[in-house]
């Protein structure tokens, strides 16, 4: 009787386990892929990283995955002429059907590389080493670009007076370090003569990027030392009204500085105005400067 009882119970247990397993793996995961303007993107590739689940969006930009197991998943979305994106979601015992993914347009082709255990792309593996922006940039801001960046890791300054100072990256300067403004070569005389001032003004910049390693290849083979990219709003991207200003004074050289940034616009017309003013005198030191004869 005991063995017969076990034989009858075993199929019921197995059936119940199958029902639980089927219920726990029956979740639905779907969403829509948009661009920055709210238009739906068709033929975008959507996949769950390190799984077999892959899909392509239809004409309405929609995608659907069925029978997803519970747990945390990484969603990777890419499309032609758009920067790819990674999003993380937690799958529970309920369906997820209202996911919206927004992709930003780009003119640079993105090639995904799967040679490492961690999912990454060629651009993600070559990100700028240092990005200074916001309050951090204003606190570190000096009268020259070199003095502004001299305290960053691996960066020094070729000091040729209070108005001529260029960044030195990994011991290389001059033409080996490219200075760009909004991604375009500044092309001033500071690359061939260190006693010349850098044309890019850090006082009106929104952020300063210091690139080293493989990321410099995007700017050509000449910048083997590195790239310093000064980003400002001289090409406005919105019509928001914004006014930024900065007033500074340095009592060592009796230096005064003022910068102004103005952004405005109306309908489809955007405008930008920036200006800076700087004036300094001789450096002050305690006592008198004397030269001692060395025997």
C-alpha cells in the first residue's frame, strides 16, 4: 500500500512542478523604439544580452519577447544612423508591455565588439578619460587652458607666462596634442609655438574633455599625445533662455576676469552670445627678487 500511494502522488507532483515552471517562464516583454523627435524607428535590432532572445522592430517600432524568465535582464537596442543604448529591466511574475526606448541620431558609425565578457562597443571602450564641467570647471578655471587642466591626472602645463600656457599630456605637447573646439581643430599658432596663446577660451566653455589612448584616433593620426576638446554653446541646440556669467579676481597678479554666456531663441531661430574680458598686472612676491652668485 505504501508503494502504491507513492506512485500515485509522484505524477501529481511532477505535473504541479511543470505547471509552476510554465507559469514562471510565461512573462511577456514588449515595447516601442522612438527617435529624439518621437518618431518610431523600424528595423531596429533589439536583443537581451547573453540570451537567445533577439528581435527586429516592425513598421510601428514595436518589438515583443515571450516566455521570459524572471530576473534582471540587459536590453540592447541599435539602429542604423543611431547611437545604440543599453537598458536594464527586472522581469517579475507580471508582463512588461509599455517599455519605451529613445535613440539619439549620430553621423558616426557604431560598431559593436563582443571580444570581452562585458558587452561594449568601440566607442564605449574609448571614452574620454577626463571630462570637466559645471561647478568643477568653474572652480578649476584659470586664465589659460593649460593652467585649467594642469591638476588633472597625466596632464601638465607648459607655462610661458600668465597668458600662454598649453596642456602637456603624457609628456607630449605642441603638434602632438590636438586642441579642438566643439570637435573642430582650433588651428592656432600655439601648436607650433608654445609661447602663443590657445585660441579656445575655457572661460566660456560648458565642459572640457581630455582624451587619451584609442579615443584620439577619431581625430586623426597626428594627435598621438591626446586631444583636448573645449565644448561651448556657440552652435546652439535649443531656444531656451539662459544667462551664465562669472566674475573672478586674483590678487597675486592683480588679475580680473569676467565671462558672459547668453542663449536665446524664438520658434525655429536660436541665438548665442559669449564674451570674456581679462586684465592682469605683474606678479607680486614678498620682498624683492634678487639673484645670488653661485660659487
